[in-house]
C-alpha cells in the first residue's frame, strides 16, 4: 500500500509512526489482553494514558501550573458556546475580533449568552488581513476578548499575541497549536479541536487559567461546567478514550521530533516553499492574503482559470496528492500543511504545481 500526501484541513493527516503504533497496540494494549478502546476509562491502563497525555502536552506547549487542562468531547465549536456559559455573566459584553469563517462561527455560538461586541473585523476586505491592534474598539467590562489564532479557510494567522490589557484573551488555536512557541501566560483560555495538529477528530483540548474558573458564569448543566469537568479529571461522563489515546501518541511524537521549536522551523520552511511556488507562477496561481499574515498551516490558492480546477485536482490525486479542494466558502484550492505533513509532501506539491503550469499554461 502506498500512502498519499494528505493535505486535508481536518480531519487531517496523522503522523505515520502514530498510526503504526496504534496498529500494533490495537488488539492487545501493552499486554492488557484487550484494545485500549475496550478498556475502562477508570482502569489503570487508561488512567496512565490520560495522565501521560496531559503531562506531555504541558511539556510540549509550555503550560504553567496555574492553568488547568481539560480533554473534552466534541470540537472547538462546542467550546465557543461553553466559554460564554462559564466565563460571562448573563448579558455581559464580550469582544470578538473576526478574521474569517471560524471567527464568525464563534459569534454564532456565543450569541444566545452574551452581549456580542465586534471589536474589529476584516470582513470588508474578504478576510484577507487582520485589523491592526490600534483600530480595535474594546469594551470596558468585557468578559473576555476572543480571537481565532489561525483561520483554516481564509488562511490568515496571528503571528503575535495582541495586548488586550487586563481583560482575558481567549483564542481558538485549533489549526496552529504546537506549530511554534506559545506564551500561554498571555491568554486566559486557549482551546483547540485536536483533528489538525494534535490528533483525531472527536476530542478537544481546553487550557484555562485557574482563577477564571472561579467566575460564576451562567446557569448551566453540570456536564457543561468546566469546574465539574476539571474536578472529574475530564471524565464526568465516559470520554472518547480512543481519541484521547491517539492524541497522547501524537503529542509524544512531537516531543520526540524536537518539540515546538523544531515544528516552527519546519512550518516556516514548508510555508515558504509553497508560497514561493504560488508567487513565482507569474499569475497562474495566486494567494490573496496580506503576506504579513499569511498562514503557515493553511494555504488557499486559486488557478488563473477556474476551468482548470477539475483537471488540477484529478491530476494531483494521480500524483499522490489528495484533499486539495478548497472550502466551499472560497472555492479554489487549499493545502493544509500541519505538523504531520513532511517537508517532502510540500516539495512534491510545489513540483506538481510547476509541472501542471507548464502543461496547462
């Protein structure tokens, strides 16, 4: 069997060593006589998996002791609703900086629970930029300020952490977490769906400053209360154990590969290769994002003639390059080059793009 280079935005490619270890352990987890997905989440085997995953994630990302870590079922969109319930009083304002589709989604999830304030938005230019910090209109007494650290669809990324004063900064890091050094102490809450850089779909990571958990928030069922989830070790109900296990293997793989410093180096290298292929095409390909905020993780691009989209995708698939179709919101193409994508995959894509241009230009 020959594996393709998978540029899917999520569920995304997992590291081959992780898949191979999961395959080896699938039927008999480390001598337990059963798969980890069949063992009790309260048994010693899975508790060690869960503890190791948190320990390794803290090391990888650099999470201080005064931050709690939760492993929650579902994706980032769930957290966008829960953050309002847990950290805002009824009707309290919350500021949102909207830089793409997922920033808009965050607005929708919080709308029933907070007084939404759009502090800044780049919708006017088609989400091709990030509004300068000095243009943001922040609200006195806001519960938090929310940003999307990397927009998976529109391909814009915050390269620096914005200063929002004493109001806690909340950020969706689903598509860029662990791709470079991160000063967690600059944030009140970081959350990420795992299915891009951390593991499989179906589980998320929530990193939250412990003092924020003292906020009363709004009336909510216990299952939606971060404090209750923390007290239960993220096991208030039966967690997605297989997903948690794969997340732990992925985090361990990243540590073994050299940690976030090494992945920052790889990410910059891969992004430069791909953007060079686009920018050097003489207009055959284009990326419309402000170069200062181009994403290192998700690279949308367009062919000069959209009639070539079908042949491009078909020929790319034949060349072993899959999942390059752009999101329906934008169309065109999109290459997602998360941590599990090797440099060789991006080199192969860039070479294919040049060859395709020569044959169809």
